[in-house]
């Protein structure tokens, strides 16, 4: 756990350096972060895999996907282990080859997109997330359907009337929603006000809706309502969720799967 947190801090500092300078060298990163070349190379490889930089001889350069100081970039490294647990559970227990799935712009869905890429699972993905699209666009066996429109760099997503119209033309088997809050009364909520109608639309266009919510989202309430427990087929959380949290949400009407 501690190692994961240290890596997340290092990688955030690498992003900050790239944003301010545009390019960094291995030597500079080693000196600044007090790490070995092997450690920095591993960090750069992971960040390149996420699509947020490009490695070059002796260092790395920023690209168009390098996260700016935004809501999405702040959340990118929060609860990494939990998000990966949840994504792995979905891959192993829910996803089947050639499914049509919808992914919203939450960071847990970014982890799921990366797992789909890593496991080379053929599927069709409908999304309004710039970062999800960036990840899966590299895969030959994934068909990407991007609900474009006006881009919101704060949330790394597209969400306007154009996005809404595009989503209305698609039907998916499962919509994976990554909310900001799931409260004990069975209400699923979101803090991104401008994104809320898109999340609702995604859920309504899918046969099933599955929530991907790490332990920090359980018991929380944000301002905008996305849906309620009766609208959700399954809630997948991580192993750090407490028995009290799980019991309260089960009583509220959620069916819960615990990853990890």
C-alpha cells in the first residue's frame, strides 16, 4: 500500500514537471525525485500506458493528453488499488467477449478501460470520456463509439446537447457508472453538475446499470441525483469497504459484490 502511494505521488510530480516544462530528462527526474533510473523508467512506462505522456530517448515529453490541473487529474491517483481491484473483478466476473458496454467519465472506468486493453477483450465501448477513448483507441479489437460535443477539460469528458443526441442513438448491454456518492438511503449522486444528465442518459440507454464505487464513495451524498438503488443491478466495491457500509447499502436495496 505504502509503495503504491509513493508511486502515485512520484507520478503526479512527473506530470507537474511535464506541464511546466513540456519535456524532462531521466537524470532530472532522478535528481528531483531522489529515485533510481529503474524506478523512474517504471513510472514513465506506466504513465505512457495511461496515455498521458510520451517516452523519448533519455526522458519524456508531454502530449495532448497530459492532465492539466483539473478535477479529473486530482482524482486520477486516488484509491488506485481499490479502483484496480474493482476493474479486475469486472473483467473476471462480468465482462464477456463482444459485449456492448457504456463507460462514463469516472476514473474507475479509466481503470476498467485499461484492463480491457491489457486483457485484449474484444468489445464495443460507448463513452463520453476523453481519457477512456485515449486508452482504448490503441486496441485493434475494441470498437470505440465516442459521444463527442464540447470538451470539458475539468472532467475530461464531453457533455452537451450533441453528446446527449449521440448517446440516444446507442443501446448497450451494461452501463458502468462511477458515481461520487452512494448514500445509505439508496441514492446515487454526483458532484459534477454539468455531467449529471449524461450519466442519467447513459443508464437509461443500457439493459443493465452497474455501479463501480470504491469504499470512499460509500455513505457519501453529493448534490445531484443520478439514480436510486431500484435502478441499479449491481454495485461493485473494493475490499476496504466496511461491513457496516455494506450492510447499510444492502438494506437500502443494493445488490453488492466486493472485489479483492
